[in-house]
C-alpha cells in the first residue's frame, strides 16, 4: 500500500480554551486534489496553517512523507501556501516575484531567471515578466502567485480560498487552470474553500468540517449521494430531511418507517444497522422526488405547491405537507412546464425507497 504524503494523526488545535480543530485524522495521497470545506469558523484555515507550519498542533502529529513535521518552521518544510490576498511583493516586478523563492534558496541568478521564465511561460505570463504587480488584473496576479509557489517544485501546494476575490466568470476559468496544472504536474493540492461548487468541480476528495470536527471525507459524488449525517446533507444542499421510527424490515436493506406523515420505506447505508422503535433521519434528494396526481409508490406525501424558483435549466419547486413539513423538488424546466403547476395546487410527491437514505450518523 502506498504511503500517504500527508497524515494528520489525531491532531487537535486549541487557541486558549477554544478548540478550533478537534482530533483530526486525515490521509492525503500524492497527486490528490483535496478540498477542505465548511462554513466560516469551522477550522479549515487552521488545518491548512498547521500543515504550512504557521500554527503548531496542540496535540497529535502531522507527518509529511512519513516524517513528523510538527516542530519544523514553515521555511523548513516544502509546503507553500497561496493566500486569498496572494501576498505578492509590490516592490518587485512579476519575474522578481516568481524568482523570490529560488533566490532565498541561494540559486545562481542565471539559473533562477531561466526557471522563473519557464514558469511564467507555463502560466501564460511571459509577456508580463517586467511588469509591476500593481498593473496586473486579478486573474494575472493569481497566476503570478501560483508561479511563485510552484517554481520551487514543492511536492504539495496549499491554497486558502485563492479564487474568492475573483468574479464568477474568472473564478471558473481559474478553476480550469488550477486543475489542469495539478494534473499535468502530478502535484498534490490541498485547497480550502467555503464554496461547494468550487470544491465539487475540482477536488478528487472533499473534507467537510463543522465546528472543528471532520463530518465526512469522500469523493464529491459520495458526499453528495451518501451524506453521513444531517449536517453534511444540509451542507451539500438540495436534500429533504425526514424523521421516522423503525417499525420493521422489508429485507436486509429496506426498512419500514412510520412518521407523522405516514409510513414509508427507506434504504440503509452499507454497514449501518437499526432496531425496531429506533428513531432515524432520512434524506431524499430534491431531484429524486416525482410529482403526480395519482401516486403509485409507497413513499408518498400529499402536498400543496407553495413556491417555485428558476435556476437556469432547472426549477426548484417548494411544497408543504401536513404539519408544516416543507419539501424541495427539482425538475428540468421543460418537465416543469409540461406539469403546468401553480401555487396552491394539491399534488402528491412520491419517491423510490432506494432514494430514501437513512443517515448513518444521526
Ligand atoms: P473562514 O472561512 O471564516 O476563514 P475557517 O473555517 O477557515 O473560517 P479558522 O480560521 O480555521 O476558520 O478558525 C477556526 C476558529 O478558530 C474560529 O472560531 C477562529 O475565530 C478561531 N481562531 C483562529 N485563529 C485564532 C487565533 N490565532 N486565536 C484565537 N482564535 C483563533
């Protein structure tokens, strides 16, 4: 089995009595693009800063290539960090900024110039070599910051919300630059973001954090399709969360539930077991709910249409069932138009048992 490039082994970080990161265990492999995501203050940046050597773990061990790095200063480890504000040197031009790391390592002038120019070319910046940093656009500055970090050819690059200052269009373009670079170089990226779309578009695996705790680690597909708990289900969005009580079993994977909204069937995730009378939380994706006047499936709810929202080619339809339960349904615009729904209309929402997932962690 290959050795992970980075290991967080029971890492804890306190600031005084405040616990910013709770017992984190995470392995990152060479060539992976890992995104750490979660809402503001959940400990993403602290995790990255510990890996960069800017904060020291209070407990546990961080290993790079099998070596403990807890006590190494940031300049003693090869873990450069690209910040949101990029921190480029305003008194140096583009080429001098990119050369900087090589100069610090004592590389001879001709050699470092050649290397820096190679990186500028790779990032499409050769024509700006002698330009002042202040005369570059946001996207160009972003690429200079990347070139400056990559010129020393580190095994890993840490990125803290690097695209958050760019407009939406440029951000999507830079996502392509980043993933292209990462795959071409085979370098490992650890990328902190609060943006789900950025993380899902680029990462091989995402780490979802809340209040200092890792809630789930998996590929974007796994996390979206099989959220482990209510926090992750709500964080990835587009999910309906229902409560129920176990009343029996249809087979090894399908569980019969009873709730104030009637009986229905739900699927158990692999490895989870439940017992009769146990309370469970069930998640149904908005795109897996069908709307009909004549329900055929056991999993159904009588609802009233209370709103709709157009989001490009899709439409979110909002429903209310008895007891104030709210449901969100997502349909293609063309299907929505065919249905001819209107606010106040009564309709049944129905879904397959296979699409009602009992959450593992609730
Ligand atoms: P954001 O998306 O807002 O940047 P984050 O998930 O990156 O948030 P962190 O910067 O890691 O969050 O901070 C986690 C928690 O630790 C926050 O509550 C923050 O206030 C606290 N914290 C971070 N650095 C320090 C510090 N040096 N001293 C005290 N508390 C800190």
